């Protein structure tokens, strides 16, 4: 869930070349190449992540609402506006959410241990 939160803002920062939102507290836990083995007592809690994700559309609107269609130098896959980034990141976020839902279901069923060892 932390990666979902971080990813969209990182793509926006990559496009705009501006740091509008301080994400430094999340990089070491949820940045590219990290895994849950990187977690420690400072890792944001499940409740913190839920709050961040719920607030993310509001924060995005506050920071970028007036410039959604401003054109920048294209980045990966030809994204040249913040709107392009938002559209492009929705699909991978959906895949991550489905994975989270599956893991939660397996944990509730007591089946996760047998799958996590494979």
C-alpha cells in the first residue's frame, strides 16, 4: 500500500522535475527495489497508509489541480502531463490492490503460510 501511495507522486515528480510533496519518509520502505524485509519500527502503520491513500486524491488536487494538463518534456511511455501520469498509474495500482486483496483473503482463510513458503 505504501508503494501505491509513493509511486504516483514519484512519477509526477519525475515529469515535473519539482518536489512539491516531501516523500523522503517513504522511500526507504516503499521505493523501487524495496521489500517488506526493509521494514522496521519506523515503517508507517497500516492505519497510516490507509489515511494517506484516502487523502491522496485531495492532496493531488491541491498540489496539481491547476496544472493537470500543463505539458512537460515527455517521460516513460510518452507521458507529458500530470493527467497522463494519473491515467497511467491507475492500472498498476489496481494490480497491486488485487494482490493485497488476495493475500488478505489467504490470511483470513489460514492458507497464506503454505503459499508464502513456495
